[in-house]
């Protein structure tokens, strides 16, 4: 009897240790930090299965450069947002999901800047429950390998530490005072295919987790952030809410899509077309009016393109194929749209799907 008891204790404590190696004490979505005074050096201070947080959240003028590893991001307006992207040129989102850093359109936040000319069209949308920014980008300018169809970043992840680990997002979209930034709890950011969508849900909205759903990581912007953003157009709009990602109406019935596991191969069709909600009051701008740069502070996009042009080699094509398999083999939230041997054909298809 005593022996049984001891073995039960041993087994349960072994399980506890194993669990602790993977899961943090507190999931990232349960952590709260006021901005800027409550920011920790790192929101994720643990050393678990996926290692330690890659960068830091305490960002200031001394961290502001194109080498910044700041992982505190913002989504405020058409001219003021950040995107999660790698820290080293030619990286695949699949290989770097845990360590993306913030690339921002504005200075002053201790982050990298999105290089001038990289943004090719941006639509900001404000709705009752969220704000989102969708657009087109030369992704090599923010260190994403040419041709990478990318994946999803969100504050969950299979181990609840977020992708990137410890990544924090703030917004003034729901503040009376534009200098007050509120922590956004639920958000998703799809990056890849020379396009992006980033949605942050009103933290006091009753359906934040639904609108910013993170489980449909393989079906891109078209399904997670249905929009009518256009290349070459820079605009700020108001709109109605989307349907919750994955939820659709067919023959008067409300249905929920189940994304198949990656083991079943590429997703070649989805049984519904997402509804693009109505929008209004769109104001258009020239990109130079929105994104101003002092030449010395930011690497010019021509340099970024030059350094990325080496990615167009056959070896990087096969490297791109490597994005098919997840680095850590776990079913993580930041997983990828997977199109194996025919990457380029599907890449094009996917871009269409992604932003349709
Ligand atoms: C600026 O940020 C760095 C990196 O997080 C940190 O080490 C440093 O203490 C910060 N400086 C101030 C004055 O907050």
C-alpha cells in the first residue's frame, strides 16, 4: 500500500515537472502590464521547452534601431502599427514564429521601422469589436524570405507562451486619450505571401476571443480577416464586424468549420466563402503622407532588397519547402499554410486566397 502511494506520488510529481517544462506558470493571455510604466523586461521570464524569450518588452530610445529585439507591438491607426517579423534577413515565419520582433511604421517605440517603400497598400478598419490593418508588403524588407507563404502569430501557441514568446500588443483605439495605450489581450497577425493582416480585439468586448480566434492558422487572411484591401491603396475605414473566423451561414444554418490537421496534407478547399463586411467612411491617403522617414534612421528598402536578393536561389526554394514541416513538430498555433512541391503555384493561389 505504502509502495503504491509512493509510486503514485513519484508519477504525479514527474508529470508535474514535465508539464512545468512546457507550460508557463501563467499563460501569456492572462498576463497584464500597463504601458509604459508596468512593462517588464520580459513578459515571459521562464526557461521552458521552447527556451527563453528571444527579445524584450521594455523598449526605449536606446533599443530603437534596425537591430532592435523589441517585442512590444502596437496597432493604433493606418499610419501607426507594427507587424511581427523575423530579426534576421531571409527567415521563414515557420522557423521563427517564437522569436518575431516588432517592425513599426512609426518611430518612438524602441522598435525596428518598416523600411520606406516596403508597404504597398494598407487598409485600416475600425469596427465595433476590433480594429485591423490589412495590406501588401515587400516582405523581404522585414526579413521574411522571398516566397515564404508564412503563418500566424498570436498570444496563445500550443504551450500558451505566445508566438512570439512574450509578445505584447497595445492600442489606443479604445482610449479617450490617444497617449493612453491599453494592453490588447486577443489578437492575430498573419504574415506571408507579401501580405499581412493584423487584428486586435477590444479587450472589453464580450467576443474578443471569437473575433480574434487563433485556431484557423492555416487558412490565412481571407478567412480570418475578410477584407477588400487593394494593392496601391492606403485607406482608413469604418466597418461592420466580420463573422467569427470559422463560423459561416449556409442554407439558413450557422456552421463552424473545422480546420483539418496538418498530417492530412494541404488544405485544397474550404466549404465556404467568408463574408466581407460592409465598410464606410474610407479616407484615402498617399503613402508618403502616412509614413515619413528621416533617411538616416532607417535602412533604405533598396538595401534590404539587395540583401534579400540572394534568397532567389534554388537552395532557398528548397529552404522555403522546409517551412512545410514545423520546427518543433508540435501542433502549434502559428502553423503554416502548407503547399509542398508546388510552392510557387500554390503561393500565388494562396496570395489570392489570403487577401481575396
Ligand atoms: C531601455 O531598455 C533596455 C532594454 O530593455 C533596458 O535594459 C533599459 O533599462 C531601458 N532604459 C530605461 C531608462 O528604461
